[in-house]
C-alpha cells in the first residue's frame, strides 16, 4: 500500500487555528460595534429634517383632503412643529405692527376651491392634527415665511391651501456636529426641496 500524500492527510483546521480566527473576529466586532450602532440610529439632523418634511407633507394633505386651509406652526425656540386647520385670524405678535405700513398693498384673501355647479365642497373626512419635535441638538438658523424673517417671533405660521399651493417658506437647520441643511417649499405645488449646505 502506498503512503498517503501529506497534502491529503491534513484536510481541516486545527482547534488552535479556529480559536485564533474566532478571537480575531470577536476583536473586530467589538471595535466596529459602536460605529455600526451609531449608523443604525437616526442622526439628529436627519431626524429633524424628516420631521420638518413630514409636517409639511401632513399640512398639505390636510388642506387638500379637508378642502380648507391648514397651517404648520413652527416654534423655533423649542423646536416644536404643529399642524392644524388654519384659523381665520392669528393672534398678533407682542410688539408687532397691527396696522400695515403706509403705502402697503392690502393682502389678497386666499382663494378657496369651489366645486362645480355650486355643489357643496368635497370632504374626505377629518385629517388628524400632528405634533412633532425637532431633536435638542438641532436648531433653526434661518426661518422665513413669505420672505419675512420669523426668527424673532414666538412662532411662524406656514399656510397650505386646498389647491395644493402654500406660502413661500424656507428654513435652515444646523446641528451640534456643524451640519447644515435647508428646506424650501415650492409655492405652486407645496413640495419640499432639501439642500445640504455642509
């Protein structure tokens, strides 16, 4: 009988080799686990931008389905976002002008959709209000509604109308990690445009 060649006599790994490989895999997993967990959870800037986009979409949907204006109320100081049916009159800001400046044109009332042949306006049911919060590590850097700077106001109100249009709106968010992103609304469609600044 001929002897078995050395290459065929040893077919597997020794227990020592397996233990070394398992130990190395354990060390690599331990080192990389925190980075993996950080990537799995939403980063604050991403969560803040998602919440702002969701609030805009919900307000637009509410206005279209309820066939009456809806508003997104932003409280920049606390990062609160509220969506509800628009009130006809907003309480004036303390210290704000109550009379329009001299020479200013009166603001046109928003158009409401009218059903054909004078029929009653269509209603698909009530869309619930929405309340969201931006993470504490993210704040508003800029906030404009209809080209007016709203950072010094207690709250900013963005209106969405039943025909899908909305007020001109632009917000810049920044985070503790020096991330900056801008969200703008397209006035004619109410769609949001997000831009990463840095």
